[in-house]
C-alpha cells in the first residue's frame, strides 16, 4: 500500500470487500444447509428404529450396549439390568435382555426389541 498517491488503496479495498462478501455468502450457505436437516419428531425419542440397531439374540458387553443405545436414543431409560425403555415415533419400545457373566465380564443377550422375539 502506497501513501504517496494512494494508487494501491482502491485495490486493497476491493479485495477486502470481496473477501467479506465471500465470507458472508459462505456463512449463509452453511446456515441454510444446517437448517434443512430433518429433526427428530421429538427430542425425547430415538432417531433410529431400535429394531434396526439391536437384534434379538445378539450378545453385547456393557459398554458397547450403552454406546449403541445412547448414540441413537437420547431418551434411553435403563429400567433394570434386564430392561431398557425407549420411545420411537410415539410408541414405547422395550428392550428385554438377559444378563450374562462370561469370563468374569458382564454381557447382555438381547431377548426382544419391541415385539421382535429371539429365534
């Protein structure tokens, strides 16, 4: 930028205005895209059908079960060691389990998810 005759000042200002315009458009684009994602029907329901993430007969360790359920269902209520109460599209979905001890570790066998029964 030269101070003697100001010849470079208009180029600098036009670049600054261009960068500000590009940042404003990028912000509007990001905001617009974010607002078009579908929301859950309610924050108190699972975002995924529990029958598609938990299957009857499946055996999971305690941590894996908690991570899988909590990742898809913000409303998970761990009622007991053998039952998790969930809601999906307005309906109650109970997960019935059997607690197992294998090699000193605790595992859970999924007995049923909603109306789905183990084979």
